[in-house]
C-alpha cells in the first residue's frame, strides 16, 4: 500500500513515531534492509505532511509506484472551511446544528457536507422509503426528510429519549413530522420487528450511524429490508483514522476494521468508501 494517503487528521501515535525516527537520523545508516530504509523515509515524509497548521500543504503525494504518485487532497482546516462555505445548508438545519453544538455528545452529529451528500443520494435514487439508525438530535434525518416527497416515509430509530425529543421538535418546526416515523428503542429490535411485519425489500435507502460494534448485524438486517438497487450508507468507517493504525486495537476500532474488511469481500453489494466526515461507505444492493 502507499506510504502516504490523503490524511485529514494525522493520528498522534503515527506522528510521534515519525518524530522519534526523525530525531535519530543515524538509524538510517544502520538499517540493513531496503524495506526498513523505505519505512524510515516514509516516516520522515509523514512529519512533513502531518501538520496542525491551517497552512499545511493541500495535497499529499503517494510514493508507491502502483498508485502512480497520485496527488491526493488532504483536508486542511482552511480547505474544509472552503468546503463548508459551498454547502447549501437550509436555515432549519443550521439552527439545529448550532443548538446541538452546545449539547453533550455533539461530536456525534454528522457534518453539513455529509448531510448534503445523504440528501443528494436520496434524491438521485428517487427514494420514498428510508431508514435511519442512530438519530441523535436529528440533523441527518431532517436533511433526508426535507428532500423526501410528501408521500415519503423515514423510519428514524434512536435509543436516547432526550436527544430524540430535540429531533422531534425540529421535525415539527420544519413541517416534516408526517414523513418521519420515530422509533424509540434499540435499532436491531426495530429492524427485526419490521422484517417480521413483512416489510422486506420495501425500502430504498438506509443510513447507519448507531452502535459501531453492531454494524455487521445492522447490515445483515438492512439487506433484508432494502430493495435490489437500494442503498445502505454506513458512517464512521474510518474512525478518526484509527482503523489504519495497526497499533490501535481497542474493541470498537477492531470491530469497525473487521466490518470494513468483510464488506469489501461481500458480493451482495457494490461499495464505495468515501473520506467525508469520519468516513462513509456507500453500498448498493446487487
């Protein structure tokens, strides 16, 4: 694999390893293998490319030949500000985002550019029946509900009653409550109930942003509910970059890493992993 990919935020552990190597340049001459010397060079490159400054270089060159030395965009704070300036965020969504920013767990809210992409996927699909697992205060579900036709329906599952009350209040303010079927409870239980009720293959779109260690079970249940040609989107597949760091092996990271690997080999869907927000994988049911 290429030594340097697009890096939105360099992991502290990777950056520290690079600093450690760079501080001992004599190590380069004592390295015996070509691979070890190559790793030393890559870590030196990492210190140049990993920067907390908003003036960091806007791209990174992958130095492995099989990637053709592709220049890949790295999202710096300045560039991300530019991206957000080009998001068409409805006033009601902005109001919800700003209110949620003052709440506990506000980092769980999807970013405006993610919500815009979700809404566009729903529009491209011509979706009328959608599912969301993990509503929080409703930013992503509201973005989807706003673009659904008047006859559309979004099943919104959330286990936290307090945050769900915020979401319901904004559905009312936006005039989309009639499109949203709120389900307070565990997402897997809701999905199993929908399957038991004969709703298999009747949904066009699903977005998963719930308990990460349950991703595989959610995915299997959603494959039963989503029609052929329908789309399932899974959030947080890059998990702050931890999935790519072999030194990070906590239960949640390993679960996401294993899910990504399993999904890659799953021929029931076509997939595209996109580095937006904390990473999203878009799956189309074959």
